[in-house]
């Protein structure tokens, strides 16, 4: 049985990733930090597909909590074949003069440091042909007014993906998926409003299932594909 460990899997895209992996017959480790109720609900849905699904609390910016969560997963579900670094923050718009040190620290702690430490510990234990998939963002390539810390963190995550792909080869392949404007029906957020639907060639916002298709491709394709990024944005970045 294959096992996937997904950070930030209680809500939104992470929740959908967990459920869709379960539909494919994978056992699922659902990491959460503050969304315990949502994580429990996600696990219940996953189990309806006949797989194991457990929840693991950890602030991914704290290395010791990441180690504890993955270690518990190994005992209860087995060593994950795939790590999906999905946990992330999307801070409110902030003018450059109003950016405090704490905003930089908090954004980088989740969007970059968390992915690094989770990948680092996973890589020390991973079986041959394991996979790491980082959830980056169209914001790694596009610039939106007032989102400076977010842009920097996601651009750095793309570069870290490439660096990890070299460092961890040939045992682990490392790739990233960059969502564009994604609409989550049961948990709407502000990200889809950043881009007018008329500017998207496919004339719709993305869905979490669109993101899963890209993630699952990296999770199951041959390991020779590494250090790559798929941008899932309906063609928006090519149409400007």
C-alpha cells in the first residue's frame, strides 16, 4: 500500500489532495496545525474509500514538530512514498513601508523553511524512488501589488525545488506545482479574485482537482522527471 504525507491537509487544496489520493487507494497522513476539526472530517471522508487516514498535528515551521509527526506516521501507516508540501500562508496586502520583520519571518517560516525541514527529514528516511512535491504558486512568477513577502517566498520555493532535486537524486525526485487562481467551493478565499476570469484562456478558475491531477502525475510518473514545475492556471501566464 502506498502512503502519502500531506502538510496543511485539513482545508482547501490540501483537503482535496488527501481525498483524491484516498480515491486512488493510497493511505493518507493528514497534517494540520490549527484546523483539527477540518482535518478529522477530511480523514473520515478518506476512510470511506477503504484506506487508512490519520491526522498529525505539527507547525511545519518547527523542525521538532515535523520530525514527531512524520515519525508517528511511520509507526501507524508506514514510511510515506510521497511527501506533498502543501502548507502555506497568503498574507494580506501590505505596503512595503508597512512590512514588519514579523511578517517576513512568519511568511518565510511556513512557505519556505517548513518545506525545507519537512523535506530534509523525509529524505533521511525515504525509500528509493520516493517523491517530494512542493505546492508553489503562480505568484512565484507573477507580481501582485502588496504581496512582496509572498512572492519572494514562493519564488524561493521554486529554486529550492530545483536544488533539492539535485541534492536528493537519484533516490528521490523533487518537483513543484504552481496553482493559479483556484476556486474552492466549500472554502472560498481571496486568491481567485486576483485574476479576472476573462483573462484566463480556459475561461474558468481552477479547481483543487486540477491541482491534484498535476500532483498525482509527479507522484506516479517515472523518477527521471525531477526539478520541474507545472503551472496550473488555465493558460493565463502564456496569454499576457
